[in-house]
C-alpha cells in the first residue's frame, strides 16, 4: 500500500470514528443538516455549527426553563 493510500484510509477511518461518536451521543451530523436545508429549504438560513450543536443539545437534554431530567 502506498503512503498516500494509507493516509487516505487513516483519514477516512478518523471521519468514521467521529461520526460514530457523534451518533453515540445523539448528535446528528452537521453536514447532513446543511445538505438537507440546501435541498429542501433553500429559502431558509442555515444555522452555524455552534447554533446547530446548541439546538441539538437543548432538544435532547432540555433547556429553556425545562428541568434537567430524562422523562
């Protein structure tokens, strides 16, 4: 295997590990969100990564006056 091929495989593995970790904690991928917004809602603004992350955390764990509990 050539070095460029090995580097490409390592980078692909790293991206996949990152995706897996995000999914394990319930964080959908920002890239998928952006693609969806551009395709399905081109007239609406796309949230920044920070806004997206904060919105997903609040949706999952509660926020805006909600008591921190699971149910």
